[in-house]
């Protein structure tokens, strides 16, 4: 009986040594050699220690020596713990399943020695074989599962890194815009100044047709200056450096006044420009009137720009706990896939780029930021290209996010 | 108060513009037909005529033609700005040949922008007269009238130094230029200046710190200061003027050299 154990112990040691050498030789395990070495040496040490105790015990008949074999255990545990911490070699789930399968195997295997009838023995043997087969499959599937999870984790990590990087890039870009805009202002100011001096005759009389050209230059340059300001505004919004001036505001006169400014442009394109007010006066809202004007005037301007014929209607109405301002046109409309991106920076839908050249695609982005800062929301609706669009600004009756006066709003 | 003749036959459109102009301190006379334009120009003095081209009776072009052909009948003829939707360069050239003094496109400008454009044209014409007078008088050997005011101009960008100081000197101011904050502070604290105009973003010592330090000195305690900046935020500018650090803060991109000169003139006139 003991001899059998010694032989099997020696066999196991050699098996492990063989595995170890195989692992060290094969390329497949490259990069994991240290872990394998640590575990294998640990097991060999343990088995060696353990069995030597028994062997000496049995040979010398001094069984007290055998108990020292148990000291091999801490060595094994130490090796194992070191490997787990250092190389994360075993994950607990696989280990747990392996232990479970091993325990059942041992249990059933032990039965084998107790049952006496051949029928029972063969049944036990069958069970043992089944357990071994299923246990093996179970362990493999757990391993696969873990592997998949690890892959997912890796992917998620790299996605998170990519996302970080994108955010960094976006910040760099905003910073770049801000610096570039500052630098652009110097030559633009000089151009503006010198053209005005030329036009005013500071350098001598200028003939009328050249004056006309220079007046054009002056207004084109002013447009460029405005564009640079818009770009700067975007980087200000992104850096959360926009100041809001909240006041109790009556919307009807504000909107009516705005519309006056567009009557000429609408008439010129033979469009009807309508304002529809609710029957009862609306309550005052706590908003930044100038920012709201900017948002609405951008919407009306767009509506007129992108409508060839028909009408542009501005509707004011109370809807539940909010006031809605709708700008509705019979213009080019938009495809559903464009709606979602409309309020991003530098976005101009395909339809718009065909019709009008001006515009940097910043108006709606700025508008969205402003409306959100006033506690409201803005969105667009359209049945499709060519079917007109409706832009809706919804402002809450009670602005919970702001109070009257000047405040800085983070983005 | 500038007085303008506004030619527009659509009463609703006219009303919008008239409202805008009047709220900006203009006196406006509105006429609807070509003949009425000629009559008004003959009878009254205007600083500017805004002429629509598509009007009843006589077209805008014909009005221009009349004004040119029978110039002796219109001694009070104001400057005429064509206020229409001219797209073809030929039309534009024809108007210029007929003596138009400028163009404002109806579609490109909103009503309030039109008011700004009119203001710009008025200033431009006014400056043209002044410059013309200055040039002819200097040809006769007379120097520009000196205002006996000394201005220190501190700015690191040579192109701005040239541009702004030229305009200030043309106006008759005596200007000394320094090219950075440290030199500027040294010069300003020596005293003898009626005003300091300084850039804000400068290497070495920036404009704000320069003025703070200048206020500590005996000579610089009360000297009026105008700050110019290419990048200061509006709120920051307000703060500086409220704190009494500067009398004015200007965004460089928003002003022309003449605007700066007007501010300087106004300041000295108010003293």
C-alpha cells in the first residue's frame, strides 16, 4: 500500500517536472514561464518534502519524522500565493471549479474502495468517469468564459482610453481655436483700420469706384471679424466661460421686436412672415433676454434663408409648465438622420450646403448651449427633405437652475 | 442730429427703418416716389439720402441722372447712398457713374445694421471733407491745427502704432509711442502727458499691471487712460472702467482709428 503511494508520488513529481520542462521549451507559453516555474517548483517542493517524510518514516519505522512532511504545505502555499499576487496566475473562479471537481472526484473515487459488489463497482466507475468528463468540460467552459470576460475588459479599457484621447483632442482643438482667433484679430484689426483710413481720405482722395471696392472690402473684413468672434464664442462656451444676465422678461414684445428686423428680408424673398401670439398674455420668464434673442434670431434667419417660397411662422404658446417658441417654415426640411447632429459644432446638413454658402455651422450649437443654460431645451422636427422644418425652443415657467443677475454657467 | 432722406414706397418697410433710425437719434423724412425725392433734395438740407432704386414715377437711376444733369438746380444735394438689392456689377458701376456715393444692400443688412452702416458712411464723408481740407491747407504751407495735447501711445505691434498714431497726429495731437509696458511706464511716470493710450497684451509688463503701477506714481495718479485690447472679454473691460483704472476700454477689432480719435476728442471736449 505505501509503496503504491510512493510510486505514485514519484510519478507525479516526474509528471510535473516533465510539464515544467515542456512548458519552458514550448513557445506557446512564452511570457508565462515564470509563473509556471513558480507553481511547478512549489508543487515539487511540497511533494518532495511531504513524501520524503513518509518514506523516511516508513524506512526507519520512526513515524514521528513523517509529520515534518506537513511543513511542505506552507512552502507550497507560499509559492502559490506569490504566483497569484505576482502573476495573477490563477483566478479564483477556475480554482474554485477545479477544487469542486477534484473534491467530487475524490469522494466518488473513495466510494470505489468501499463498495464490494461488482455491479456497484461498475456503477461507481461509470459515475467517476462521467464526473471526470463533465468536470473537465465544466472547467474548460469556465476558463473560456473567463477568457472572454478578460477580452471584453481589455476592449472596454482600450475604448475608455480612446475616449479620453478624443476628449483631449477636443480640448486641444478648442484651445487651438482660441489662440488662433486671438492671433487672427491683429491683422484683421489692421485691415479694418487701414481701409477706414483710406476711405476717409487720410492718404489722399480716393476715386468713387475704388471707394466702392474698399467699402466692400471693409464689410467682408467685418464679416471675417464676426466669424472669428463666433469661433471664440464656441471655445468660450466649451470652457464654460460664458456669462449670463438673467432678467424677468416678457417674451411677446421681445419676439415681435425681433421679427421686425426680418420683415424686409422676408418680403424680399416673397415669404409671409407671421407671428402668432396666445390669446392670454404669457407670464414673465427668468431668462437672459440678449442670449434668447440671439438664439431666436438665428432660428428665424435660418428659416428665411432655407425657405424658397411659402411662409415662416413664429408661434408662442404655453404648454404645461413651459413656454414654447416655435419657428416653423415651409423650406428645405431635413432628413431624419440629420436631425440628431444638427445641434453639434460645425454641422451643416447636405441640404443647407447646397443652397447657401455662408455660415460656419455654429449657430445651432451656440443656441443649444444658451437654451440649456436657461433651463430649457431646443429641438427640430421635420417630415423630411423638402417638407419644411420646425425648430422648437421650450423654456420652463419656473427656472430652477438660475436666479436673476449675472452668473457664470459651467457647460 | 443727423437728418436723412429715406426713399421707400412700402409703408410697412419704411416704418420699420424709420423706427430704427429715430431710436438711434436720426431725423428721418420718408418719401415714396422719384419726383418727391428730387423735390425734397431741392428744398431741404439732408446729411444723407438713402435711395431705393425701384420706386414709382422716376426710378432711382433716373433720380441720380437728374441730380447729375441738373446739378445747378440742386445746390443742397446731400450724399446719396443707393439702398437696394444691386447684384450686377454693371448696375453698380452705372450708379457710381451717375454720382452715387455708396451702396448698402437691403438683403445683406438687418435694419439695425443698416443704421450702423449709415453712421459709418456719415463719418466717412465727414472725415473725407476734413482730410480734404487738411490736405489742401498743408499744400498751402499751413500745419494742421495743433490741439496742444500730448498723448503717450503704448503698443507692441508696430502696425497698430503706425495706424493709430497717424490718425491721432492727423487730428493734431502730439503723440509719443513706446513699444512695451516697462518703457511705457517709465515714460508715463515722467509726466507731462494729457492722456495715456495703451495696449493690454504686451510682453514684459501688460497694460493692466502697467496702469496699476502708474497709478502709484505722483505723475501718473490722475492721467486719463484709454486701454485697447484685441482679446479682453467684455466683462473684464467693464470691470476695468468701473474700477477707475481706465477711462475707456476698447476692443481693437470693434473700432477704427477714427473711432479712437472721436473718443479722445470727446474726452477732452468734456473736460
